[in-house]
């Protein structure tokens, strides 16, 4: 399946793999895991990965305060109830529920779930019974679950009391899931936008995974347009203070359930936002291999930095006396050690683990058991990042090209795909698609008046003459050029009265904010040009 072209004194060739999944597993086991194990990476950052982590379907993690509609959102996607589902205005979901595909409906409790080698949850065992008693897997046959799995989470509450009463580290569990899922969706209720202390803590715990995060402003049909604008602005302001990044997280606005809209003023906006979100989720299976590759690279970079930190601490420790005092001194001066490693190894400061968290974990470690620098282990990871990953990137593209188009199917994803209720159906360039009469004919008399002022020759106007009129729209030349190409149906470099009317109709479509079609739809072809 793979081999080393291994000649003494010569550079190693990248490993050869048959599949991306096979390559990821082998690279992790043979090159990254030995480094992690030697420097006790799993005690500090993240448990070791298993084969199921590389083989599992893409996962979507839903996070939000209670009654923001997380469980309803899942039901909306699948258009079906799932085992263990409870919906209500008060806090109802008190467990982590992994909604996954199965041949029949069933509920698997957490303690049984974490011993199943086929499920990617074995390492959750470290969070103990307090968590496992609040973790279940709901299995059921559903076409949506053929492609993705969805993780429902307990509603986030306010106050110190609720946080302590959970009995397990809620933010740490979410961070564990965040490392392994393909998409994190934060849900907010447009009616109660306050972000509690615990929710702020959770969002900060997900800080290293902003690329996976999306935000849904749910229940937006309950307020009018003016209020919705204010709520959206307040949400962006609140998120900006917590996430603290220059990039803006994508926010989708809508009402994600199958009930009538209370305020239908923004129906078109909700439809467009839902379609954008659905496209984002539907693309997850296609991009799953690339996401896992990206996560492995992030993990390898962190493991490498961690190795330098641990070996630096080991080097500073005395052999006999004063070990405990030296340990306290090193922990207190960990920031200086970071700065020295950053300078010596030319490592980006963004690759270092959080200082406070690292100091906290180090306080409970025996520094005398730490390992010094082991160049061969570090070289193996460097070789993986420099050579093997590039080979896998090529294989990712090859697999994507060889595979049929992968997308999530079924449930709500099929509801607006076909027929007249697809987004944008009958609007813009699609207007008049179901009408017997040519849609341009309604405004053609107006366009004809302009056409005949351009002094047509043999019933046609030249490009130069048409340009004088078309530029009055103030559309950019590249857009007008596309309109010309679509309107000059017979490609003779001139426009007759029907083609001129078509050009003006397409200008109107663009000025109304719609996109132009790549090719002229059949219903827009002038009657005299049909069948040619």
C-alpha cells in the first residue's frame, strides 16, 4: 500500500497511498503519534486519534443557549423526529445527542457508545460518568444521515450555579467535538440575544476553529424588518467582542422550522439565507477529506511546538536538588520560554498553545519525567509536513475528480430543489419561464421606440450604436459585454429589434439585483430565433 524509497544518504520520497483516509491514518500512526506519545501531548491538549476519527462521516455540531431551536433545526433538516428528541420553550435537551444513521431506530447510551471501535467517540471516556450519563447516540434510517451526522448539545444557561451542577467540563467537551467536526453552528434566538457567561466561555473555547464556525440567527420571522436590522447589528457587535478576530463570521438569518412565517415581510431574504446555509452543509461530504487533512496539519504544528516546550522545560530542570522550586519558576516564566522558542525555531506565535491553560496543566505534571530533544521524531513530523502532506493534497484532488458529485440529500435539502418553489424560480432571468408568451414582449413596444431612434440599417443596429444606448444603464463594461453576448443570439455582431429588446430586458434584470444566466434560457430566446 505504501513504501519508502529509502537510499542511504539520499532524500526520502514521500510515502505512496491508495486513498486519502489510508494516508492520514498511516501518517498519524507512523510519524505524528510517536512524537505526541513521547512528549505526553495527550495529557495537555487532545486525546490520541483513532481509525474511526479518519473514517467517520462529516459531523455538524449545534451549539446555543436553551430554546434557540437547536433540536427543531435538526428535525427541520431531516423532516423526521429522532429518538430521544424533546422540544419545548424551557430547557429540554440536557444531553449530548449524536444523531447518526442506523438500519433501525435505537438509542445507545454513552457508556456503551465509547467502547464501540466503529464510532469516533472512544476518547470521550476520559470525561467520566457524569458526562457519559448525559451522552447518547440516536440512530435511525434517514437519507440526510447517509451523508452527515449531527451533534445536538444541551442548552447553555446563565450563572455559576448551573455551570457547576453539570458535573463535567462542558466547554472542554465542546472543544473535543470542535476538533473533530466539520461544521460548528452557533444558534441565536432573535428574541433573546443576550450572550450568557457560559456561552461566552464556550465560544472562546472554540476559538481555534473559527474556520468551521457559522452563526444562525433563528426565529427571525417573529420580528419586523427594522427590528431585525437592529438585532443583527447587536449580534455582530456582541460576537466581535467575544471572537475578537478581524474576519466576520458568516451569519445566516431565517426561521428554521416548517411552520408558517409570523412576519412574512422578509420571506425572500429567509429563502436566500436558507439556500446558502444548505449549500454550505451539502458541501461537507465533498470537502471532508480536505478538512481532516487540514486538522491533521494543525495538530502536527501544535505537537511540534509542544515538543519544543517540554524539552526546554526538561533542559532547565536540576538533576538533584531544588526541583519543586525550579518547576514553579519555570511555570511562572513560561511566557519567556515561549518567546525564546519562537525566536530560535522561527515558529509563528499563533502556533503556541494558550499560556494560561498550559501553565495550569503543567502545575500537575512531574517535570523529571519529561523528555529532552529527540531530533529524529521532530524530523519525521517535519518530513510529513514538507513532503507527505503535499502528496496527499494531490490525492485529495484526484479522489474528488474521480468521485461523483457528493452532496447531502433528502429531508429539507430536497424540499426546494425542484419545481416552482426553488429559490429564485420565476424571478430575474427566470421570470416568464412558465408563460406561453415571450416575457420580453410586454415591454417590447417601449424598447422598439428606442431601437428606431438608433437608425437601424436593414432592420438591425450595429454594436457601436447599441453601445451608446446600453451604457446609459451605467453598468460596467464587463456586464454589458455579457449582456451583448447573450442578446446577440445569431452571433452576427448586430441586434435586430427582438435582440435589442432582449438586451434591454437583461439590463433590467441586472439593475433589479439579479444575476445574469451563464447561457440564455430557452424561454428568453426571441420567437423568431427559436428552432434555428
